[in-house]
C-alpha cells in the first residue's frame, strides 16, 4: 500500500469516494445534511494534509490530517473489511504521528474500528463540527 498527496484536480474523485463511503456507513445522516456536507467537502480538503491511498494501482481511500489529528478517513466500500483501513491508520500513526480522531458516535462500525486500532474514548460532544445533531466521540491513541 502506498499514498500520495492529493491535488485539487483529485477533489472530484475524492468527493465521489466520500459519498460512496458515507452512504455505506452513515445511515443516520439525513439526506439534506449529506448533500450539504458533500458540497462543502472540497473546502475541508484545502485546510488538511490530504493523501490518496492505493493498493497497487487502485485507489482504496483517502485521509485528511491536521497536525497530529486524523480529521477524516474514508475507504471505498468494496475495500472495507479487508485490512486496508488498518494499514492506513498504522502508516499515519508511524509517519504522521496522528494520535487523536473524532468519529460520529452513531457510526458504530467506525467507532469499533478505531477502538481496535488502539484508540480509547476520551470524551463526547453532542454536535458535530458543523453544529448538526450528530454526536461525536473523541478518541486518543493509547500509549
């Protein structure tokens, strides 16, 4: 598995991957909120260190980090449950020093994924980063 830094020309591919991934894992999101987030995605990408992740020549997902925090990680639905997310997290921990992440509390699969990767719950917020009623669980890498 390898990665490369994303460029602005990659944004349409990333937004499409994001939507496929979110539709497969975030069934709690109301459609108007999903569409609003989709429209705003490129604005979030600009402020983050965005990486596209590949297995051979296929894009399997993308990540976004800021300082030592994982801001987003999305994997193609057809590549879920194959260890790709675990490989990405391990590389981000080793190479980028990430040690914190927030996950939608209602995204049980995502929450369990991060717990299996060695993160522990350190808090919760009743709203997401955009002030919507989607609680967040805050996690920190166990030392």
